[in-house]
């Protein structure tokens, strides 16, 4: 590099966590255009701008591998709930539900309604969705999975049965087209009523398309309750038979009877990992959130209603409170509320910590942006890991936590040129204060900005700024759609 070399920005005196899991170093980092230009002692560069980051940590932008932001990145492209956490890339289309390839439908089957209203599903091909994302110019990068339930809804008159051979053939053609257009892979949500009747053979027929594209298979297991080991085996079989990478979505031990089984579950995963590639994601809370499922109605733990189409005034109350108000049973109250959403306080904290600290688990929020009273994970997931679990609970060192949000995630989802601090990589960056970072979102007041995230760059553009507790989005919305590419040989 010549003595007269110039650059757009040099960040000096930061503690660099490069995303690999290695210990931090103190070096300067230069951004030129949309890429990291250089790392090291950079006194020979002539920057247009210099930022002294003494006392702060600089890391790759966080990658939220488990989102339901499919339509949100178009609806609210500013994506404040993600940028304010340091998230620069989201993976959409999880749990078998995706906004594309889906044509407009008058009535959305559960749980596609988690993503939005029927009129918002206007993407009959992935190409249509990509075009809409690019026109919206979201502030974060977007990569997409194709949902199995979304495919079923295009060709089946009802979803409480197995697909016919002809319907599977139609689904396969639509999936293949989406993979060719840049989808990352196939996701399933086999626990949901809209997919639980799909036999393993139906999933296998679709997964058979993945190897040609080096695409992956992600799954919301058929059950996360007592039968979780069998559900894991079903997922492993898909990956092994077709030699594709498997990611278990929001791995957990759900239900009171399942509490304390996390070590057993992880041992089962480790045993399978000796023969095939398996990853998983998780979120740092002992409560889940989804549609109100009659099969999960119980008095073992609190169930908070987040929305109800028939009784919207009940949002924010627990199911038990509603049942008492109506002087009826929990189940009858749940039926009366349908369709509805809920937060289930159905996990044990020790299991959450065990899975979060598992070396192969990534961090994903699984947030639901359409909920009027969303689970706090939508706004707080990543700072909660860094603050509550790393700094306060000392569950793991900071470098490993950042690896779970960056380098590991980029590797699992083949996000080339992202997830690490390396010259030539995209300048997706987050600057934060390890002593202050933390979540503020709660179940009572969930839409709260996190603390300690100072600056976020997306593709080299400063997109979020928080100085002296004055948080603001910049005018830059520099996110891109990230088409899937084959892994290098």
C-alpha cells in the first residue's frame, strides 16, 4: 500500500473481536467504500474521517439467523428494532413460513399469519420478493429460506393431510425455481397444525432438491416436548440421506415435563454430529412466542396473549386471567380468542443457558414484528446475550458469544464475505460498549431500545448512531438481498 493511500474511515483504538472466536486484539480498522480495507497499525493511511473508539469493542455486524422479518423489511425498511441491537443481516423464511413464493390469498393459514395480512403476500416467486426488497431498500441485509408450509398453501385445498404425489411435484417445482433464484434452502415447521400431517416422505421429496444447490435444511422440529429425541432423529435423517447441512431452529426443551433434559438433548446432537453436519440456533429467554396453540394450553406455566383477532382488548393479559374474567376453562378461553398469538413461559432457565453455551449454537431472535405486544426478543436478543449472559452471568467469554452471532452464523448460512473482520470483507460492523451493553425490552414494555450499541455500519454506511443516549437512524439504508452462492470447494 502506497504512502499516499486514502480511505473513507479509520476506526482507531477499538478492541477488535474478529468473529472467529479468537481473543480480541487492539488494532485500527479502515473502511473504503463498502468493504474493510485494512486492519492493523494504519498511520500510513489518509482517512477522510477518523473515529477514536477507545474503550469500545468493534465486531462484525450481528447476523440474526432466525427471523420472521420477511415482510417487515419491506413494511418498515428502517428496521430500527434490528439495527439498534447491532444486527446487520437477517435470515427470513424460518419455521416453514415464508412470504415467498406465495401468491395473494384471501385467508392465510396459521402460522403464515404471523408474517402479515393476506394482502401483503404478493410474491409468487422469489424473484418477485427480491425485487420488492431491493425497491424497499431495507437498512439490513436479507437472505431467504423457502417455507414448506408456504409451499403447501399454494397447492393444497386443506393442510390437515399429507400432500398427494401431484401436489409434491408442484411444490418441488416451485422450490427448485426459488433455489435457482437465490434461496438459502428449505425450512419446515412440522409442529404446526398446517404441517404436522406432512409425513417424512413429503419433506424428503423436497429436501432431495437441496444438494444440487448446496442449500441447507432448517427445521422447527415436529415436537420440542417429550418426543424431542425422535423429532431430532427425523431431522437428522433428512440431512444424512441427502447429504445436506441441517440447522435445528430455536433448540429448546419445551414443557414442564421436559425441563432439565438439555444435556441429554445436546448429547444426542453431538452423537449425530460425528456423522453429518448439524447446527442449531437459540434465543436467550425462557419463554417462547407463536400463535395460540390449543395443544399447548396448560396451567403448568403462564401463557400471555399477545394478540387476538376476535378479542383484541385481551392482548397483554395471561390466558388464566382471561379465563377467570370469562369464568371459563383455559381451553374454552383459548378457543374463544382464536385466531390469536401467545407467549409461553414454558422453558427452564438452566436449559436455556446450557443450550446457549453449546459451542455449535447460533443466536437468533425468532421475533414476531407483527405482534402488538411482541416478545422482548424482537428488540433485545443480542444485547441480552452480551450484557446479561456474558458480562453479568459470565456464561461464556465475549469473544465466543460474538462468534455465535457472526462468524459461526455466516459459515452455517454460507454468507460469503461477511461475519468476520478481514480485509476485503463487507464492512458490516457494530461498535459497542461491553460495560454498558444490555437489553431494556421486557414482557410488559417490549419495544425498548437496547443500551450500549454506539454505531452500526451496513455495507460501509453508517446506519445507526447512539451517542449520549440519543439514538437515531441515519438516512442510509444500505442493506442488500444476499442470494445464495455455492460454498467454495
